[in-house]
C-alpha cells in the first residue's frame, strides 16, 4: 500500500466512529471542491463555507480531510517530500490555497495542462508532518518523522552516532504507543473520567506528537510544571489504562 493509501486508511479508521452532521457536511464540501467544474456549483449548498472566517478550527481540519480523501497525495518520504491536491476549477484551488496559507503553510499553485487540473502543493518536510497531524494520521506522521530523522542523519555532514539514531527511533516509537493509548481512551469514551493531571498530560502529548519528553517537559511551567520523569510516569499510566480497557472487551 502506498504512503497516501496508509494515510487514507488511518483517516477512515477514525471516520468509522460516529461523527457530528456538521463535520460530515464539511468533509463533503472538501470532496466537492476538488470535483466542481465551477465554484458557483457549490454556492447553493455550501455558501457559508466560502467565508473562511466563519469556519471553526474543526470544520477547517475536516474540509482539508475531505480534499485529501478526494484528490490528495503525500509522496512516500523515502523517495521525496511532497504534498499535493488537484482541483478541476482554479477558483476552488485558490480557496484551498487560502485555507492552507491561513494555517501557515506556504503552498504553491500550478496548472497541469495535459490533465487539465490545478494542483496545490508544497514540499517542506516540516509542513508535511504538520499536515499529517491536521489529518489526525498520527501513526503515519510518526512513521514520516522516523524516516525524516534517518534521512537527515544520512544527509548530514556531522552524522549522529548509531546510538543517537537508535534513540531517536525509540523516542518516535514510544510517542506512537502513547498517542495510540490516548486515542483508545478517547474512543472508549473514558477520557472525561481521567484525573485532571492525566488529561493535561494527554493534551500535551497530542499537542506535541513528535517532541521528546524533555522537550514537552520544558514547555510546562508554574503549577502545571512537570519533570521528564513525572511526564513519563503519567504517560505510562495512560498506556496501562488503555491496555486495561482493551482487555475488558
């Protein structure tokens, strides 16, 4: 399966859960954006969506998911770094360009004359990682990060030692396990039952999915200050809770 196929599979795995109707509409709008021959074809049913300032953060993320599911592509990071989405109408492509720019992406727009489509794309690896986070494809994002670390090492004049590479890969794998545990707790509708400290810890890991524990701990302060060891203890607790929930099935 291609890397894009793995991303789609992870998105659809999330979508198998019950969703709010307004998010379903936002996803359809994203899909229709890629297919519309004319922007006006969408105005009757989706006029509100064309004023980006009216959209919530969740709606914007869901529109992006719809676009990706319909025509998006993320190239296998082993070969290259590239995200793109194609549109039949230039105005719709420019709308998507504006949404990405609003989220601090630096996309470009090109017309592929032979296929008669407009393509929005970017090539920066950091932005592709951010896009995978927005798509909530955490497993694919961490796989992408692992590949990126190894490529950066191989391309660097000051190469890290094998031990450092192994440690980086281990940290990414640990983050994946932690994120999967948090997702399990949310899917089982048990997140609200966690202590405030565990909720806070889970939100930190979700906010900084590729960061090391030391990096996350450095972002805490005041009454919420957590040491690296304290952070690990709480994340281990979340993993145990998730395992207990799976065992209760």
